[in-house]
C-alpha cells in the first residue's frame, strides 16, 4: 500500500547556498526530505515501511487508554483525534496561559496528563510521550505550518532567533553558520539541510528510533562542543518558535524519516 | 585584513590542563615561529588531519586524504596548500583564522575564545581545540602539500 501523501518535493535543484544573514528566501525553502537519498525518501513515503508509523500506532492506542487518578483517556475529552487534533501541530508551539510561556506539543501532552488525567509524568524521550506526540502531530500531516500569531509569543520567538544566530561552544558556531549560510554543502559526508522542523517527532536512522526536535537540537549543541540545554528547557521551545516561523508554509511530514 | 605589517604579540589565555598555549608573535598574516618545541612531525600531522573526532579538519575540508567520500565541502580544498601559503601563513590560519576573517566558520584552534555566554561544555572549557605540538604536526604536514 502506498501512502497517498507525499511531501511537496521541489525538484532536486543543484542546491547552492546563499550567503546571507537574513535567512532563506521563501522560494529557496527545502525540507530535509529533499536532501535525502531516494531510498530513504521511499522509506518515509510508504506508510508500510516508515518505521515512525509504529509510534503513530502506539500513540493511537495510548490515546484511547484511561490514565491517572482521573481515570480518563485523551479520547475522553478530545474524542476522535483525526477530527479534534487535525491542524494542531501545524500551529505549535502555542502560548500557555497557565505558565505564561510558549509550550511545545510534548509539553502540552505532559501538562494535560498532569492536570486532567492526574497521572505520573512521562519522561522526556520516553516511548509513550513520543508515541502520543507523534500520533497527535501525524493528524496534521500534509498541512502547512502556520505559526501561532499570538502577540505574547513575540518576545520568545525573538529570543529563539537570537539563540539561532548566537555562536556557541568551543567551536564557536551558531545554528545559522551552517543552516542559513551553508545549507546544501557537506559536513563530513552528510548534506547540511536547512533545519526546518517539518517532520518531528521523526525516525532517525542514526538513532534507530523516533526522537524529538529537542533531541536533535541537543545533538547539534554537543557537536559544537557546547553544554546542551536540558530537555524541556525554555530556550529549546523558544528555538522551536523561531524554527517554525522560518518554516512557515512548509508541509508537516510527521513521522518523517531522516538519516 | 586586520593585521598590520608590524609584529604584534598575542598573549593567549592560559588553558587549565597542562596545555601550554603560550604567547606567539604574529607577523603580517603569519606566525613565523613554531608554537611549541620546534618543527612538527608530518606523519603525525597526516594522521591527525584525518581524525574526525580530534582535529575535525576533514569535516569541512577536502584534500589528498583517505576516505574522500567523508570529506566536507564547507571550506577550501587543501590540495596544494603548501604551494599557495607559507608555513607561517598556514600556522596563523590554523591558530586563529578569525584574526584574518572575523566572520569565518573556521574555528580558532589555539585561541581560548571569550567563553561568556558561549555555553562551552565542561570538558572543553578553558582549553584550546588542539595543543601547540598537535598544530605543529598539522602545519608540518600541510607544508608538504605542494600540489
């Protein structure tokens, strides 16, 4: 069975980098999908072979499962996720009234679990949290990323942009050093993509599992020999806010597959 | 170019763990004198160049090194660099390329950067990327690449 959905593959043009601090022009935006080999692309595009679909299936089960002292399932309040969760991931991170801060999708799942289900928290990068987040995000597959317009998010998004452009670590490199200024070139043997978070949580062949955007951001920080932000850190959500604005209009791919 | 023809003395910040990172003199766009203990060993330099964990060189640079399919394309090919640049010019470019091109992505291998706000991981803090003797080995090897 072939998936009906495929990412909008913009012809694999000879990807030349633009040297500009201003970022990437709309017409130049490319999903990480476009930098992959045809074999890895095929792995993502076919739901029967996409390993990320196992987390979607697990998430679907957990969605129905009553949890916590409230003994209620996600479905108990939210009903049919294919209806109620459609488009939600495309506009996250959102402003969280309770903490007066932006919150990412996994953070929302965790807070709902604590507040509504009154259940024990799920650890960052645990299979259950990834499965639920992947299942919810999957309901937006094929929809354009449409960042929330809440004005209260602006200062956090600005901070995310500042972090993206800040040189860190012993190697003194910023996210922008590679992903704005040198995308399309190769680091070691690997193509440098534009760092659009279109497919998270995603299955990374290097990880042999599904992982979050935060895991990926931490990997890059360790790569430049910086102290990574902790899972759940405010800075990582701020970075995601900037990244989703940068990727605005690109299509959600969850669960993506990446090398 | 940031440097004048005058010789300036840079005092590198002392890096904690017994690594010497002393002072060095910049003449024009070169460092004429070895950083530590005389000339390096080209054979050791050749091995270090290809060490993707320690020197990181081939993550960005290609050149006449093993495993060409793993070379990066972020930086100039080093084939023939020994014919294009003098030993002293190569040494400064490894030690502190930012002195010549402040916005370069080339890390400064022998300069302990201003660490305020940079979140340098604990194990790397207050240390240069490579020791002076390692850099001399790399410089000795690169000068042999005549084309």
